[in-house]
C-alpha cells in the first residue's frame, strides 16, 4: 500500500510541475488517503504486538518450562 501511496504522490508532483493542477489535486488526495489507511493499520498492528507481548509471560519462554 505504501508503494501505491508513493506512486500517486510522484504522479501528483509531476502533474503539478507540468501544470495539470486538477490531476495533481486528485492524486494528492488519493496519496494522503492511502497513507492514512497505511498509518492506521500500522498503529493497530503496533498495539496488537504490545498486547501479545504483555500476554506472553517470561517463564513461558524459558527452556526449562518446555520439559515440565
């Protein structure tokens, strides 16, 4: 998804430099929307990783607990 956000951002920059302001505005909005969705997904995965980290007890990771 980051690839598409970056792709639309580059199209927006080139279109703005050439003078196609309508195309530049649309692709800029698409790029911001995709980046926002990507950022929200990143934050959700970060929160999920923090919850999983708290759920795993340090004793569960020791080799002695595997044979008990």
